[in-house]
C-alpha cells in the first residue's frame, strides 16, 4: 500500500477523491490536511469529516490549515461547489473532530513518524504544503513525491490560462515546485477528461448502496453544473483522478518537463510547461534551465480510470 497524506479543500470532487482513497486497499491515508479553496476553511474541515463518515472510514486525523492564500486575497468558489462546498449534497453531521494542531504540524508529525517515505497528494491550493516545506524543510527528504491536481499544459479554468488551485495561490505553488521534492502534475489536460456518464451516476444515486448514493449525488452535482454552465464539468470525477493515478499509473502518459509558475500579469497562476522537443537546447537558450523538472500527465485512458474509480 502507498502511504499518503491528502491535502484538500472539500469540495465536491475532493469528496470523491477522499472516498476513493479511504476505500481503496492500495492506499493508506495517514492524515488529511484542510485548506481554504473550493469553500471557506471551516466548511472544508466539516465537509471532510462528514465525508469520512459517509465512507465509514477508520479514525483518520484531520486538521485545519491555512484560511487564505499566502499573498493573494481569499476568493470564493461557491459558483462551482455551492455555498456548502458539496453542491446540494447534504451529508449528516458527524461526531468526528479535527485534531487540536494545525495542518502543517499534523503533516510534519505524520511524515516524521512514518516508517518510510510518504506521498503527499495535493488536491487544493498548495498553501499548506508551501508552509510545511518552508517551516520544516527537514521533512522534504521523507516525502516520496508530491502528486498534485493543479495546473495545465494547455487551457485554464480560473482564467484563460490558469487552473484554479494554482491560480488561487500561485506563490505557494511556486514554492512547492521549486522545493526540489519530486512532483507529479495531474493538471486540467487529464482532469477534464475522466468522467462518469449520466446514466451510471443516476443509477448510483438511486441505488441501494449507501456509499454509491453519495457518490452518485456528488457526480450528479457535476452533471447539473453542465446544464447552466459549461459541458466540461459533466460528471467529472475531478480530483479523484489524481488519486487513481497513484493506483494505476500506467493509465496515464506522462513526460518529465520543465515547469514554471507564472506570478505576474495576465498569466498569473499559469503553469508554463516547456514541451519543446530538444530540452538540452532549451537549457542552452537559458529559458528553462532553472525551472523545476516535473512529471506532467499529458494523456489518460479516461475509461480505464473511470472504471477504476467505480
Ligand atoms: C480544482 O479546483 C477545484 O474546483 C477542484 O476541486 C480541483 O481541485 C480544479 O481546477
Ligand atoms: Ca480540490
């Protein structure tokens, strides 16, 4: 099993990712850290705890982290995830409580206490991760890699060129990518492709299995979005796909590429991915020599990942 710490802003598709992670036998969720993003921090923490109940998960420590980005102003994503952050999906209140320590401290403790390297799975703005790496750089060598949902090698969603998680806290993403910890980018190029069709989502929502009903309802929110917004959100499993990539890496095609987080102007929050053929030459031209080398997911067998998720 792969020991992971999830960093989330739950969030409809973060909920799907948590459900998948805690129920998949190949993944051991050591802790979950919460950050403001898709919803305000308190909602994120409460949603996360409720989702763990819905999954009938064992005790997994959850802690609250950053309530806002490092430099950027706090912004709302309620137009995508609803006021609650979970679309219209009402999960029952939970007796689970967050840990009495910060997300950064929880991550530090769990990473150092674990026997062997830990994978960080970032499904949200990377504020907590940046704070962790800057405050406790000694954890870096204990991190196997950072798998993050964020960025894009093509089109954006928050802006024409920037993906939401990176755009929400670009300075944090830059700190994380430049930290030297190996990174795997599950960006919009693949995020926007893995979906569950309407009929399957509806069958789950109205089926007998309690967990399936929750998953179906969450997917139904994504489907509903497409009716009044944009088709690209239809039935997407979203962040859950990043967790699936850990279980079935061969379902994706990746390339190691120089990546830079743009911090200024209209391009703020864009992940510049140097996809030119001759990277040796690019370095000679002095453009990308100091950019982080990131494993970027560029293509996915979407049906295979959707099946895995189901
Ligand atoms: C990212 O932002 C949120 O909408 C999703 O949860 C995902 O992490 C997509 O840009
Ligand atoms: Ca998210």
